[in-house]
């Protein structure tokens, strides 16, 4: 993996660390104040960890599918939680990773899944190329 793919993996890994740290502190220190928001932060952390691993191993057809699912879920989460945090601000009085479309993270959570899905679409895995013998000659 080179270029944009490598940058995506690095950004996803940073988001995984940030979301994991944030959710851990929120859950340990004040879970009773906002269980929904803090559970969503933990869910976002799991999604970022899974997306990072899936992108790293996306050469495998199974991991490629997992990457699509994880990043698609991430996009849905950002859009749903972002919209709900604007429409029902009392529900999200305590911020999550995806609140306000990721404003607390410079909108990276909103932009990242679009880039991730674009990269996956542009770098489709070809199962036929992986199963063909290396020394086979195509005429």
C-alpha cells in the first residue's frame, strides 16, 4: 500500500487511537452523565480500529468486504449522529466523536469515510488475479 492508501491508514489509526482514548476516559470517569453519547464514542472507536485493520489487509477479499462495511457504517454513523446532534442537541449535550459531524475533530470524521470509500472503489481487488498461478502464461 502506497500513496493515498497509506495516508488513509495513518489517519484511520490516529482516529482509532483518539476515539479509543476519548471513549475510555468518558466511560470510566462519567458514564452515568451521558451513557448514549459515550457508548457511541466507544462504537466509533471500534469502527475506526476495524476500518484501520481492514484497510491494511484489504488485499484479501474478506478484509476488502469488511473495509466496505466498516467505512460504510462509519459514514452512516457520522451522518446520523451528526444530524441528531443538531436536531436534538439535548440528546448530545456531551459530545461524541461523530457529534456535529465530527466538529471536535476538525470535520475529519465527516470527510474520512468519503475518502475511504473512494479509495476502496478505485482499488478493487481482483480475485481472479490472486487465484491464477504465478507462472501461468496468458496468450
